C-alpha cells in the first residue's frame, strides 16, 4: 500500500460503519472505491472516507438514499476542478442550502423529542422515588 489508499476494513473502522453498510452504499451508487488492488480488494481514499461520513451524518436525520445521492452530486459538482458557471453554481449552492435548512429543522425536531424523553424519564424516576422513599426497605 502506498499510504494513500485504505482497504475497506480501515474505512469501516474510521467511519464506524460496517463492511456490509459500506458495500450497500457502493451497490446503491452513493460511494465507489477509488481503486482496486491487484488482488481485487476495494481501495479507498480520504475523499471516499469523507463522502461516507456525509452519508453517516445524514442517515440519523432521516434523509433518504436519493436525498443523499442528490446532495453528494451537488457537492461533487461544486468541488470539480473545472469552473462551474455562475448560474449552475448558484443552483448547486441553493441545493446545498436546502439540505442545510432541512438538517437544522430535523435537529430541532430531535431536540424536542429528546426533551420529551428526558421529561418522561424524570417523571418515572419521581414515581419510583415516591414508591420507595430513602430509608425504606425495597
């Protein structure tokens, strides 16, 4: 190995994704190994790892595979070496902005759910404490 490429096991460790999940993302076209070894092993770059991290961060927010693909397409096109004309660039940036707004909205929804869950747990703790006051035998 030349140090620039990683095998799937190292990528799995770095991204905290299973081998199966990485392969699934490959099958669905979200990520592709940058190269293959002479023995046919998948080889990934730091850029591939970053792409998988975007996917990993989108998943718990409820984004679909199609939405992930769309965002990655927009960022790929923005990151290309060749210049993107002003109109296309603005359209791509607006797509990214839309995902950023959606992510913020979903984060707020999760914060609300977390607050409700914490309130519920506190209510249960209060009930348990009332049923077994300190000093009494349980």
